[in-house]
C-alpha cells in the first residue's frame, strides 16, 4: 500500500512540474474520506466541491472519493502527507496515532455534555491550538466538522456495565477508546471502518461504538440485534490539507477556497444532528435492531465505570489540556 501511495504522490508531483505547460488545467484537489456520501461528512465534502468550483470559476476541480475508495483509515493521513491526496476529514481520533495525542481529548468518555459545548471548544482556543499542532506534520487544519454522539451496537443488550463483559467491540485505533472498552469489561478490537460490517456479520466482533449516521449508512443494523443510545462519546472531524500544497496556492484562489470551506462547514455542522436523528429513526423502522435508551441510573453507572479512563489517560492527553477543555466546554470564563 505504501508503494501505491508513493506512486500516486509522484504522479501528482510530475503533474505539478509540467503544470506551466498546461496552464489552463484546473488545480485538482483530491478529497478522500472513509464514510458514505449520505452522511454529514459525505455531504459536507460534496458541498465544498460545489462551492469551491463555483467560487474559483472552475480554476479548481475537487474530486471527492468516499467510502475508503482510495485509502483506509490509517493510510489516508499518510497519503495526504505525501501529497497523493490534498484534502481529508479524518475523525479526531485519527490524530493520536499520528503522534498528536492531544486530539484524544475528544475521545474521553462523557467529556462533552452537549453540542453547544462542542462549539465552544472547537471555536475557542483549545480548538485552534490543536489544529496548530498539526503543522509540524506537514498538515494544515482548516475546520472542524461535526458528526455526533456515539451509540453502542451489539449482538446482545447493553444496559448495565456488566453486559459488556467479554464482548469484542470494534474501535478506531485510539489508546483512549481502548481504555474505555476495557473499563466496561469489553475486549477492544481495532479495525478499519470499511471492515466493520463484515466483521460483525462473521462474528469477528460482537459490536461497536459509532454515530447513528455511520451505523445506518454502513447497514450495521442488518447485522446487529441491539443498540443503546448512550451518547457516551463523540465523533467529529478536522478538515485538513497538505500544508505545502495549500501554502503554494495563488492567494486569491486560497481565499476563495477558504470561503467555500467556511460555508461548507456551516452547512455540514448544520445538518449533522438531523442526519443522526433520522438515522436512528430509519434503523428503528428497519425493525432488525432493538433500541434502548439508558435510564439516568444506568447512565450514572456507565459514567462511574468510565471516569477512571480520564484519570488514567490524563498524563498521555495532558492534564492541563483536559482542564482547559472542560472549562471551555462548560463555558466558564475563569
Ligand atoms: C470510524 O472509523 O468509526 C469513524 O471515524 C469513521 C468516520 O470517519 O466517521
């Protein structure tokens, strides 16, 4: 796969070299992602494509590749760094394995009380500082895109913490998510997003945590008997670009693309909640999965079981960062 990425990057570099001869050729932005087109991220990418091409008068062409068509989870960031693709919107959990562990703060269980808190964090100092940490990796962060709070799905009911005992639960590659599943008594299994449905179908995993829109568009309800609406964690994205590519753009083009990105961000963030609500309704209607909502007492039990994860991870993620994050999330100014 690395060879494939390098070859793709080389062909982009060659195209740049012959660029002056073909001055009329549009600048191509390959935007790769792992989810379905019919998700908040998928729709956001298409909105950016539409606006970027419109505002640049066709000087930029955006090619969107959904559903891990080009690269799976781990490979896509490497492909961006090598210049084989120019734009991605990986989930925030994907930056820990890249060495920017601070992003794992978003994965801590129950760290975000609601969407308003999310907005305060991503638009505030913590959000900006985190994006800046990507620059030494050759990556520029342009925006945060929302998805939503996670549900648990499985082949058995998950009401109490004890219900997770021994369940094999798919997670994204993240030390925090690993600790979270272990704290519940489950066995975490790291798998690429594109492999989850089949792993559920064949019993390689018993369940997973994900947003309703991701579960629905991957048809997980076809192969999962139970789901718990737990809102125990969050999935969102950072839209990122290859920094060298971005900084090398003519400044008028870059400004038009920034405008397109601002508007695509508002659009994607504006539809995320509705997309997830509708996904839950659609899965309920399919009738193949029993949905359960935690009672306040059950939620309290989950929170108690998961609190040690934050304590255990604080030296890794950063004690001060967690405190700052929680302060911004609460909206307190002192
Ligand atoms: C996952 O791997 O479960 C998600 O991060 C996929 C995504 O990009 O929403």
